[in-house]
């Protein structure tokens, strides 16, 4: 747990801004992105619950539906860069959403029709578009970047603005919306899901998915259909309220259906929308594989909350909590990077994720030795050693270490590295 005492130097300093804390990490993330041909920019919002912190001031509303009870906390919107194989490269954007700014103090009142009829700039959903606008100014070199998001990002203005900026997007559709109109006010006659279901499968692909339960992953065979479409503006859009930029947005739709799911597992049904060309089955399969990497940002949020325990912080003001969360986000990313590198090849050198100082101190602590080996330990060895610092016993019959023991061990290792630097640095 973290309390105000002893933390005021950073978290309570009004001159320290979250953007300043993030800037060096983002700069390094951009450098890592430039080393790859294709990188996926995963957007998602997580809800941090501080409802049991009555003395913490400045919190926002976090209830996620009309039926949920009112609760207080913070809304955090992250953009995580990953390779097309799912290796996390770092954060590119981190924004705390001010829900009260959009809805006022009465959230239920704000959800009435007058809120939904506002221009997108006055809605919470502008966060998705703002990320595209912000990252459009970044120089990623020759790397192809693709914004990937779930159904909450299925917004007409998101596709319109991203296409206008020349940004690539891949979003799961949220509803069976009308498509392929000739004019904006035409009576709907063609609907997205129905339009795709009319066409026979054009191929199949097997993807790996993360699932809940005892198995961490499962395979799914998906039947693929793809077709070009145009997305018209929603019927509540008007030139007076939303401006004259209300075109039919050209997109491609890809439907991926799992015909025979495993017992006790829900069948996969994805309809993906993209402004990238999909002229062949291979191009459609590529987009399905890319979307299957989206769950990586949910894992990152789990590491941040369950591993780093940011919801256990007891700082007395939301502004201090935000700085604390930014700081822990760097740790969460590095732990996630470490764990993912270990999954890919635990026999690789740990020097790919640990500095020489870090792995040397870790080795000496675990082995109780002064002399270092001629080559760095493997990722597998280093991960187990860090977990043991966090309380993991590591018996033959024990399961692999969890994120909490890794987090605790990482804290101990960083304390030891900091003490070493203070004495010998």
C-alpha cells in the first residue's frame, strides 16, 4: 500500500505533470516501434475502483451501466503498442477521462437523449478519436501502424477522421448498422451483419485466443467472409449540429465465425471494420490475426491492477493517484514485456529485458556468489529468481509464478538496484 507520508516529493508536487512523467517512456516506445514493419496500437479503457477510499478527494464516477450502483474511482484510457505477434513495446498515450466534465455530477441524467444527440466532441467517446489525432503527429518512420480497438470504438466519426488523416484502423463492429446507402437520408435497406451472412465462407483460419478458466489459451477455427461497404452517418447527425463533413466512409468488413466451439465455450463471432484494403483472403486473415492480439491490452490492465495493485493505493487526492498510476504503468509494462519474452523463448538471454546491473545483482542475491557467470542467465532462470524474491517457492509441483509474486520480487530487485546505485553509482 502507498500512503501520503513519504510520497509528497513527487505525487503532491503540482509542478510534476503526468505528461512529463510519460514523455521519456513514450520516446523509447517510438524508438522500439521503428524497429518493426507493422505495429498494432491497442486502445482500451480500464476502470480503477477507489470506492472504499472516502477520504480521497477529486475522484470521478466509474459506474459502467445504468444498472450499476454509483461508485467512485478513475477512468484510464491507454494506448499500448505491440508487434503483430503480440510483443508489448510500450505505452504511446495514457489519458485519465473526466466523466463529470461530460455528464455533470448526475451521470444518469447525462445519459438521456440530449447527451447522445451532442456532437462527438462533447462526448466521452472523443477519447478514441483524440488518440488517433495525437499519434498522427508522431514520426514512426517506415513502420506501418494500425489502431486496434473493441466495440466501444465503433463510432462513425472515428472511421471518418482516421480515414481523413490517412491512419489505419481495425475495429470490431458493435451493431447490425445500416450500410451502403446512396444518400444520407435514404431509408435503410442493407444491414451490416445480414449483408455478410448472405455470402458463403471464403476461407478459414485458426487463431489463438486467451480465455478464462484453467487453460490460458485456446485455438479457434474461424470461417471468413469479407466485403467492401460504405458507412453512412448515423441518422441523428445533422449539418447544423455536426458540421458538413458527413460523407459515406468507404470501409471493408470482415466476418469471422467459429462454427464448432469447444464445450462450455462461447462461439467466436467477430465483425471487423477497417479502412485498409481487403482484396484477398490472405489480407482478411491478416486482419483477423491482428485483432486477435487486442486482448494484450486487457492483460496489461490486469498486470497494472492485480499485479501492481494500483487500486490499493491510499493517496488522499486523485491528482496524486494519477501520478502514482503513471509510475506503476511503466513497471506493469516492463513486467508484461518480461513475461511475454519468457513465453516466446525462456532460453533466450535475460539481457534482452534486464540491464547488466539488474541481472548481476539478481544473480548474486539468489546464488549468494560474488563472481558472475561468463554469460547472462536465461529469461526462464531470471523470471523464477525474481518470483522467488516475491515469495514464490518454486517446488517441482508448483504452478508457474503468478504476476503478484513477480511484482513483489520486482519491487525488491529494484530496491536493491537503487541501493547499489546510491553506494557505487
